[in-house]
């Protein structure tokens, strides 16, 4: 019992020595801090170092991970070939139709004859359509032309002229809306 009291007195003395240090020593700067715990319930005088905290003033700034560009901001050809054409093909196939051919070329626009980027799509036994982009930019002026199989288009229509923000889903939905409006891919 006296042995435990002696241990308690040693701990109390150590604590009072630490608290009587002047404030100027504490303000000087970061120091290592050790916290010692003595197990008073157990009879042995084992001391454990619980935590050793050091303030590191040379911390590296945390860099935020870069956000991936929205697919609509990717380069034109990558957007068309990697996202628009596969998504459009999938949507048309889900409606039970088969695409014979779909590609992007820099060629003459149907009817108008000016040079631009054209997605030409041939849907088996249904129709053909040409989605034209004036420049290699999805927000440039666009037009669409439709025709029955094995026929040339006779009308060119503006496409998405009032939309401020052009998205993949918007382009696909409006192409399908035009095809459906002509009763080429379904019943109205």
C-alpha cells in the first residue's frame, strides 16, 4: 500500500513540475509531447508511452483530385466516336432496329453541299439520316436530313438551334424525336 502511495506521489510531483513551468517556455514553439500513463490498478510500475505528438510545420498542401471533364467538353472527334455514336447505336438497337452503317466523316452536307462534319446513319429497312455539324464543335450550328432507304434526302432541317447547353442525352433524344416524328422508328 505504501508502495502505491509512493508511486502516486512521484506522479503528482512530476505533474506539478510540469505545470509550474513558465508560460514563455510553452510559447516558444512546437515540442514533442509525451503522455505517460501509470497503471495504478495493477501492482507493477510499468510506464506506457501513449502518444508522441509533433507539430510539423512543413506540411504539404493537400491537392484536390482533378475532376474529369464532362464528356461534352472532350474533343469533338472523341465525343462523337467514343460517346455519341455508341450511345445512339444502343438506343436505336433497344427499339428493335438494326444499324447497317454509322460513321463520322468530314464531307459535303446533304442538299446544301457545303463541307462539314456529318454523321451518316443507315438503319436497316427503315431510313437514313445525316446529322451535320458546321464545325468540329458540338455547339456549332447543326442540321439533320432524313430519307427513306435507298433515297436521297430532300429536306434539311436545323437541329438544336435554341439550346444553350448541348448534352449527349439531348442530342440522342432529339434525333430519336425527329425519326419518330416522321414515323420512321415507331408509331406516334
